[in-house]
């Protein structure tokens, strides 16, 4: 099985090439030619994830929200401690072996502070995580659970029906520092499909 953690001894340039190749192979293995070509997926799978693996070398990863079409995402994180959480018990089968069924607002009940190097939450804000109180609680938990220097990747849709609270009004996000994600040339990036935005925050 390919996919291993390149850490000591590999230069950043080698890691970058390696993880882009790994991501491409994982996607190719799992995605049929029939999958529509959504730019927001391609950006996540082939730009964001490989860059983070190379640059941040996360040892502990939390992914919030898992749909069937992402079950193979476990393979991006082979050799790392990957946790998934989704409040819908039916999604557990698509999660990582370490999976929790619960509301993201309750994350603090499950992990100690500073546990994760990376938290990925794509398509959850506005897709169930909608109540202002729950949003504050979930994002504050993400901040608490990230290790210093850890990265929070928030994927969301910038359409009125899918933005329950403007992000600049979410107090918990103010604890983070916006992270300049070099491959996308900004701290946020809007894809060409679905007004899908990726925002990057550093603890
Ligand atoms: C629209 S799907 C998209 C998720 C997926 N990560 C993606 O990239 O497309 C939203 C998922 O998040 C889960 N979800 C929504 N709100 C949640 C919450 N507050 N806590 C935990 N899971 C939630 C849903 O059950 C569903 O599996």
C-alpha cells in the first residue's frame, strides 16, 4: 500500500512533490471518471491537503463531517492519528476507524486541549452547524483542541442561505490568526464552483 509519512530527512521540496503525487494517486484510485469535476473538491484534495501534509506534517488530524464520497480521505492521512466526527450515526461507516458520533459543538467533551495539529471542517458550517451558540462553541473548541501552530481549515459556501452567521461576527474565530495559504495566495480562497470558500486559521 502506498502512502507513508515522509518526515525526517526529506526536504520541503521533496515532501511537496511526494504529497502532491500521493494525493493524485489516492484520488485516481477512488474517483471514477464519472465524478463531475467540481473545482472545490479538486482544490481541497489536490492543493490544500497535500500542501498541509508537506508543510505542517500533522501527526494528529480531526475531520468534522463525513459523507460517503469522502470515505477514502482516510488514505490521505495514512500513518497519522486521524479522528472523524459527525452527528449523524449513519455516517460512521464513512469515517476513520477512530470516529465519534456527536455534535461538533461538543468537541471539548472528547479530546484534551492542544491535541490536534490539523482540524478540517468542510461543508458543516451552514450545513447543520447553524445555531449561533453552537457555532461559537464548535469554533472555540477547535481553537482549544489545536496545538499552538496548528491549522484550522474551514470550508463553507458564501451564499446567503448557507451562511448562518457572517464569519467576521463569530467571536471564537477572533482567537485565531488568519493564515496565508501560499498555494492559493490568500487567507481565504473562493473556488469557481458553488461559491465554495476555504478559509485558513492558525492557532
Ligand atoms: C453537507 S455534508 C458535507 C461534509 C463533507 N465534509 C464535505 O466535504 O462535503 C455535512 C456533514 O456534516 C455533518 N454535520 C452537520 N452539522 C454537524 C454538526 N453540528 N456536528 C457534527 N456533524 C455535523 C452532517 O451530518 C453531514 O455528514
